[in-house]
């Protein structure tokens, strides 16, 4: 078999066999196929696409190209949750203790965030003493005893995707739905879960800019899941504006606690309940979503979910005192008020611009080597649809130094017009 023939085959829109895809990924992983040939193949996929069977073979080969996580030491159905990434997305830290409080076992290895704001691990590290490094045995033991553990990635998971993703980034071949779907799903399969709930974000702050594209991606990932025997559900959710009020690290932890105390912003809470309910159904703790939502609301109002969050923080060495006293979280030196420059209705808040504004403060990384400042961030006080007067405070910037560029960026993120907008829902559709 020759890679040049496979490139030609895809260039002409033909379907590759399982053997051909196995050959390509194994030889690429062992450096026997050079980057230039793989780049040509990726470009051919951008134009010709792949069918569902090809994508599932590709996903499988990448998933097993390196280490995989063995969760067999944990009883029950292991359900994973994945977000395609967004600004102010703290849903994992709400949803995972919530479902764990109702008996779903949560074992999650996460990567760090690169880009606008910190990832889940960065947010957790805003908590004094919290350890994201546990041995494999400690990890499994914590899940068995507490019901939840979340740690940094130590294994060499999905090296073929790492290599291919880097190549795609440099060759203009990232935006191919089959390549994105196989890249995301290969990491989920290697992570050992039996079932997967995907939060596919749509909008200015997301990878997928339109509902149609997000739907195509979601359908493909659900189909890959079913071909590879992982029950998969995808939720298309709105990422036109930041999720919730807080964007940063310590301030997002505070918002997590507010949701678990039952005081969360409506849309953020709604999305978390939907994600958690889907996990409850896939994990066979509930037979239908509506009943799951009733039980989840009860776990919040009774304090059970918050108690599980506290147990999880303490099990990984964190000081849980911040749950009752937010001043124990890292605090920025200054809070700057951002004022509305006109009267009217907020018709849009560009999530990406808010994310970049937070990154400029130090809440996210421009490069892998950058250090995060956990204390800084943005509180979006007025969300899309709000009526504002000139001079009203629409946001707070929590700063530890230079913030002129952040203030300018944040102001530009808000669009204020005379007519009230039609506000889109937080959940567009559920694909299963
Ligand atoms: N996220 C991934 O993990 N892979 C892609 O290809 C795109 C987004």
C-alpha cells in the first residue's frame, strides 16, 4: 500500500477502506509517512469529506495510537462530558459534582486551556491546596470513595491526533467536520468512558459559528459514538455571549458555587441541568430526562450537590472554606467599572472579544508557557436583552495591573441598540 495512492483516492472523492485508514494512521504515527503527505491527505478531506464509516475507522485508529485510560476498577457505567469550548464555560465543575451526588461515577482527566480563558484545571488551581496530580491508584480510589475525581493528563493519550492536529493547524486544514469529529471523539474513546455527553457550542465564542455546521458535527460525533459502542448525546448550545456572568478563574469558581447553592444565572443553570440530565439517563440512573431534571433540582435545593462538591475539593487536598467565604479565593487588587456609553438594549455581547479581554488581564494563556493570574477576570453584569441607560455599570474588570487594552476590548464587545433584540435560547437542539 502506498500513501500517494490513498491521497489520490481521496482527491477523487473515493471511500477509503478500514485497512487503508489503519495503514495511514499507524505509518504516520511511526513517522513512516511524512507530514507533507498527511497534509495533502487532510486537504483532500477538506474538499471531499469522509463517510461515517471512514470517520469511525479514523477515530478508532487514533484513539488506540497511544495510552488509554483504564476505568475498569470503577463500578457502574462511566459517563464522560465534553465541551467544545467557550468563554465562561464552567459547566463541568457544576455538572460533575451534581451527577456524582446522585450516584454517577465521574473519572475525568483534563488538559489545560490554551486561548482566551483558563481550562477546568486552571480554575481548580485557583483553590488553595487543590492537587490536580494524583497517582493512578489515588485517582481510581477517589472516584470509588467520593464518586468524583478530576486530574491533569499524565498519559500519552492519542499521539496520532496530537501530531495530526498540529499539522492541520499549520496547513489550513482544521475546519473540516470529519477531521474535527474524529479528533474530539478519539480523545473521548481513549479516556475510557462507556457513554459520552457532548456540549457543542455555537456562536461567536465557539469553534462552530452556525447552528447548521454545529448540527452536522454533532450528528457525526453521535454516529461515531454509536459505531464504536459508546452511547453518545450531543447538545447544541448558545455561545454568542459568555456563559453566565463570570469569566476568569477564581471568579468562575465563585459562580460554580452560586449555581450549586441554587442562585445561578437562569441560562447557565438550564444548560447544566440539561447536560446533567443526559448524563443521568446515559448512566442509567434515570429512565427519562424530565424525571432526571426533577431529581437534579432537588439535589441542588437540598444542598446535596454542594456537599459533593465540597467533598471532592477536600479529597484532592483543597481548602473548601471558600464555599462559605469567597474572600478565601484569590482576589484582584482593583475592580474597574465599565460603563455603558449610550442608552438602549444590549443586542449582542461578543463572547470571543470578552474572552480576549480576560486573557489580556492574565486570566488565560497566549502561549503554553504563560502563567495564569487566578484572581483577574471579568464580571458581565448586564447580559443580552438588558435595557441600559448611559452611564450604567455593565461589567466589572478585576485587575492586578495594566488593564487599558482589556477595558477597550470589553467595551467593543457590547452592542447597544434602540430596539430590544429577540434573545436566542441557551439550548438549540439535542442530537441523539
Ligand atoms: N478540538 C479538537 O480537539 N480537535 C479539533 O480538530 C478541533 C477542536
